[in-house]
């Protein structure tokens, strides 16, 4: 199974990660530069948007891979991806309100 | 200005990480805690964001070269994400001293491992070391999934505790025990780091331990540093850089231990 290489599958996942990494980098950079010139909370808000999108990128990557696996009727790995997604989602439920 | 210093710190950590192939993540948290006075849980949170950023950027390069085994990665991510989410949750109940002690131990362990194992197994080649246009990967079938999943659970758990990627555990296990070619093991480990760190980071964020004013400048610096590092790596004697990294690790471990004893007086 592992020797089967699907160039298209790899490329789609690669683009998700690339857009996430470079997009968030520029959003965070914009926040930092704004902070140098503008007073107030706006720069931190932009930085936070970048940080949150960065946290979302791996989640989107799992969703996209999950979708592609199901589309290929590769059920086993589709369900595995869904399992990873569930674990990621549980983290956001259990992280609340602890100190 | 703290923001500028954080960008510079991230830059040098990213540079060191890309030059040596040993993630810079392990340096970030102790420096943030010791020299910036950032509470250790927030330091780990900031480090996790930087780790996700570099993993996404470098993993997209590996994917374009078709050296990543997405199916293997996804399977092992079940374990890394679970381990990471659990320890990230438990960290909420740890006090500062326990975390600092863990960090000192992990730094010493990493530094000694690098010194003693250098040359024997080289699982940590970064992508710049294997820029081959037409990569030929021999056919293989991953073996010993239970062992791989167990090691991934440990790697994930450490990631949630320390804000690191955990590559130094996953790469040797895939390569030595699971019958995966080194190049694929490295790329797949890198691929898994993003999801592993995200599993922890989501928990840290919900707890309020990820502050954009620390995480964003750090991630920007690490991103730039690792881009430059990947370009410089083929032209630099990385041996010197590895010793520099080991030196920094020993220094930070020492400072943490001193800090621990001062704290308890």
C-alpha cells in the first residue's frame, strides 16, 4: 500500500499546508508591523487571527485528507483520518477552564 | 522592546533547527521562561505555535517531493494526537517546578544523545540534506505497527508536555523498527508534527496559555530563521553548529536547575 504514490493527493495536501504556513506568516507579520506604528489593541487582534489560523491549518489538513480518502473509497484510512479529527476536536472540549 | 527580541530569538532558534535538523523547539521554551520571564505554560504555548508553522512549511516541501507516507503518518497521528492532547490537559495541574525539572532532564538527555549517537544513526537529516530531484524510494511495507503506535504515543505525550515536535523519537522508530526508508521516515515525522502540536496547542489555547503577543513574533522569527537555515545548510560545517546547539542545551539545563533550587529556598 505504501509504495503506491499518488502525486495529486500529495499536491493537494501540500497546498493546504503551504497556504496555511505562508498565509499565517504574513498575517502575523502584518500584526507585528501594525504594532510598531499604531497604538491600541488592533495589532494583537491581527496577530491572534494569524495564530488561530495557524492552529486551524493542521485540522484543515486532516479534514482534506479524510475527504480525499473517502472519495477514493479508501475506507480504512478515511476512518483513521476521521479518528484523528475527533481527537483534535476533543482537545478543544477538554481544554476549557483549567488552571 | 520584547516583540523585537522575540523575533530575534525565534530567528536564531529556527536557524539552528534547520541547520542541524534538530528542532529548535526544545530551546524556545526554556529561554522564554528564563530570560523573558514568561510563565512556563505560556512559553510552551508560544513554542507550539512556532513548531506548527515550521512543520507546515517544511512538510509542504516534502510532500511535493512525494517522500511523505500520508497513510502511515495518519495512522501514527492517532497515537501522537491522543498522547499530546492528554498531557497538554494534564499540564494544567502541574506546577512550575515540575515542568522546569522535566525540561532540564529532557535537555540533558537530548544533549547527551546527540553527543554519543552522532555518526551512528543519522535520523535527523533535514530536507536540505536530501535535495534530490528524482527521489527513488525503494518499495517497502511498514512493519510493527503496535511498536510504532506506542512510540508515537510517547512522542505525542512529550510534545504536549514540552512544546516540542518529537521528531527525535519518531524518526528512529520508523526507520529502525518499522522498515521505513530514512527519507520517508524524516518526511513523515515532519508531516505528523503539525497535527501533534495542534492537538496540544488547541488545549493550551482553550486554557488561555497561548498569547498572540508572544506566539506571533516568535513564529515569525522561527519561520524566517528556518527558511534561511535550509538555504545555508549545504554550505556550512554543521558539526560546529551541532556543538553550539549542545552547548546551549547544557547551559539552559544548568540555568533551569539553578532556578529550581533558588525557587525552593
